[in-house]
C-alpha cells in the first residue's frame, strides 16, 4: 500500500499542478533566503543548538516510552508497591 501512495505523490509532482507548486516553492525559498540571509547566518549557532536539542528530544524518548514513564506516581508494574500500601 505504501508503494501506491508513493506512486500517487510522484504522479502529482510531475503533473502540471505539481510542477507549478515546486517552481513556486523554489522561487519563494530563493527570495526568503535572499532577504533574510544576514538574520539567518547571525543566529545560526543558536538555531543549530536548538535544533540539536529538539532532535535529541524526539529521538531519545523512544527508549523509555515517551513522557508517561518519568515516575512521580505509583507504578502498577512494580510488585513491591503492593506491599507498601496501607491496609
């Protein structure tokens, strides 16, 4: 099924509408870079540091299942927690 979706996207990109969209995005990207080059290059170290932080956040959370496993509450998976509860 993924092959069919890929074929659909490829078919769109090579249609008249897709080519117009790609051309428009290329021209818009060029003018965006030309007008804001000085601002982007001045803040490039900060942008890279923040990008690395965001990337580490997305890729490193896969090891413990997301934000739900940070603790702070009783765990149902811990058999010792049953013994510590008050009767």
